[in-house]
C-alpha cells in the first residue's frame, strides 16, 4: 500500500512539471530583447514624404551638364532649322541659340538642358559648326573679317578648349568635320579632317589639297605629291602626281588612284557629286569605280 501511494505522488509531481512547461512561455534574455529591438528600428519604412514618387512627372532638367555618356558613337547631322545651329543624331539634339546658350534636348525624356553659354559679343560672330558624341566645334570671326573662321572645340561642359587654327572654310556631313583653308580663287589649300571620334584623320598645312567630299560615309580628297608651295617652280621632270585618297570613319586612309604626269601643280581637281573633275585635262572619273566618265555638268566651264 505504501508503495502505491508513493508511486501516485511521483506521477502527480511529473504531471505538474509538464503542465508548467507547456503553459509558461520562455522569457527571452535581456540581450536578445535588445537585439530584436534594434532590428525593428532598422527595418522600419521611411516616412512617406521621403519616398520617391515614381509616377511623378519629370521635373525641369538641371542646368548642370549630365555626366551620362552615350553607349556607342553616333553620327550627328546638321538640320534645316533656320532659328539656330541645330544638330541631331535622332535621339539627342544640340542647339546653339542666338543668346549664346548651348542646349541639349533629349526627345525620349522630354527634357531641355542648358549645357553652357557662350558669352555674346557684338563684334564677333560665332556659330556651331560640328557636333560629335563628346565634343562641340565652334567657328568664329570678327564681323568685318570675311577671310574664313577661327575654329575651336570644347567638351559638353564648355571646357577643355582645343584650338584648331584660323582662316578655315568648314563643312560638316555624316559626322565628318572638313576644314579647308579659305580661298577667294581656284587654288589648292590646307586641310584638317576630323572624324566622329574627334580624331584628326588627315592634316595638310602645305596647301597641297585641291578638294574634299563626303561619299558613302567616307571622305575623298585630292592632294598633290611633293607640293612645292604656291610660289614654287612648276617645272618637274615627269610632271606632278595627284593622289585620290579615301579616309574612312575608323581613321584608315587609302590611296585609291594616282593621276600621274600632270603638267603643273595648279591644275584644278574638284568633286561634283561622285565624279572627280580635272577640267583642264578634260578628265572625269567616278570615285567609286575609278572608271572614266563624261562631264557631270555637260559643258566644261569657260
């Protein structure tokens, strides 16, 4: 009997212990509470006013130039906009306005951004003559100076100015900036040729280049070999060689044909569309095929 009573008491104590474990939750240690409290503060969402509104309309573009760079090089072309100097690559437009401001327009983002301003000067005429993905090319001269323009380039912040010479007659096509020395008569002249990557692909300061033209994205030009200068003697055994050169956008240059034995170095060689015309010799060549063709204008000039 005593053994039975002892056994029942032991069972009662075990049951009481089990009931106590199931009903009393474990109290976390003080350190664990502190850690959880810290985690709760760090994961709290910011106030609503601090969250960006993704549906908000884009605000006015900042006046500071964007640091964004194009993913790949593109080709800018000059538009027919008569209100300003206006270039576009189909995505980005660059405009130089009469007030001297240089504007970048992004059609996709519907934003206008003032890159910088060229200080207006009543005595100096300035225009934007070429645009690449990384640089802007300006030509300027004094109002009374009609002998070509001075040319310089800057980056999109209006900084890192690079002087490119004076007395140039510029043209811009298919991403090429062609600078031919200004001339008032038919004569050979200087050349500075810059591609869409802002590289000087060809340069001649002797005055040996007759003409240059853009065709199929490349530039063709004619240069006199061993040019002696305008004051040099035109006598040379075997005559003078004229080289037809093609410059490609990647900077490669190829001599396509040598016109040998020209009687002097001041025989004009000019481009009319895709035809190289050497009128004094009554010779005309298609620059694509290098084959002789007829006079593209029908009659040679008097």
